DNA sequence: TCACTATACATCGATTTTCGAGGTATTCGG
DNA sequence: CCGAATACCTCGAAAATCGATGTATAGTGA
C-alpha cells in the first residue's frame, strides 16, 4: 500500500550481510519476519531482475554439481545507497501511518485518556 | 507494498473522531501525516464507496446552500471493529519490515558495532 | 471581466503491483 | 514411485495507483 518499491528495499536488505541466491532470499525474508512477510517466487524473481537492470545488485551463476546452477545476487554500492535512502523513506512513511492509525487498539475514549485527556 | 487494504484502514481512522466528507478526509490524511501521505481523489472516492458497500461506513448527503451537496461518511460499529483489526495487522507488518530494514541507516560495520559487535 | 485556485463530487484509462497457477529439473525421504 | 523441498522461471487475472478529465460553485487577484 502506497509505499512504492517496498519489495526492492527488502530484497536489498536481505543481501546486506552477503550474497544469496533468490530462493534463499525469499526464505530469509519469511523466517526473519516471523512468517509475517511471505513473498511468492513470482514476486521475488522479477523484482530481482529489475534490481539487476538498475545496477543495484550484480549476479553470477554458481555451478552446482549434478543440479542446475544457482543465480547468486550481491548488493552493489549503488544498491547500498538506495537501501539507505529507502530505509529512511520507510521510517518516514511508517511513522506517518502509525500515528494516524494509533497504537494498536484504543477506542476513542481510551485513547484520549491515555494522552492525559487533554 | 504488500500491506493490503491499507488505504481503507487510514480512511476508517480518519473517521474515528467524527463524520467527515470525502474531500475533508483526503486533506486530513495529508495534513496529519505531515504531507507524507498524499492520496489523490481518484483513490479516495472509490475506496470510500467500497467501504460503504461493505457496511464499514454509512453515508448521508448534506445540502449546502448554493453549492452542490456534500456526501458525509461516518464509521459504523463494523467499521470500528475492522479498524482495530487492521491496526493490529499494521503493527505486526510494520515491526517486521522495520526489523528487516534496520533502524535508519547504519552501514553493516557500524551496525554490528552498535550491537556490541558480538 | 477573466483567469486561476480551492472546494467538492466523480469516472476513465494507462501503468504498476500482487498473486495464484503452471512449467522444468534435481534431490531426498518414505 | 510419489511427494516434498530446492531452485529457477513465466503467464495472466486481479487489484492498486495515478494522472487526466469532467461537472459545478466560490473566492482572489490582475
């Protein structure tokens, strides 16, 4: 919703600590979000390709003996810069939404009282 | 990104403290978010209509003398319930994304050091 | 007066995102 | 052998976003 290119930011974040292949990135986002974020492969792979076209990640094919090779992604310096920028934007966005929605729950009355009812 | 029906949650939130007409809702979201959230009318009106179809808001036309009448929206009990549920989901979602992205910047090295490098 | 901006409602269509379903190929457990 | 997991990928429907356009009125400034 409204926060553009959010997936790309998460993808770049997943690569911050080292190169990974696509499937591993998807699992990582899933695991580290406590199953909250579950991106399908049909979202992951095209987004990764877009990142590559923009030069935000670089890729190499790693041969696996026996099985088909894996495509490994690494974040580039431009990718890191974009990640920082996107992270700042995310925090701005998320602060704005959170303040409009209010901290979980709080009927109207409860909320005003919590604020010292002014 | 990825957080479904986010606009609807914000629309419901805007009505928490009393009925408003569509245009005023748009301005409210804009103002109270510090210009961070800027929804166009082509997003607001259809979303409001969808909310009405779902019984989450009720509407009435308020005649203005001279000018065309305004459509005023009020949140219903079902709308309040949905807002609470959506707010909880937002917080889960936003916590997950924030923890993956990290608190605004921090290069990889800086970040580990900040955590006591462990 | 004329133009422009703001208020206030709304739709349309192009673009972008999301997501389920499919397709290929290999390995491993039962 | 079958199903699940790994690993890559595309397609197409559905949903969301966004700019343009249309109607109508009121107010501001040139």
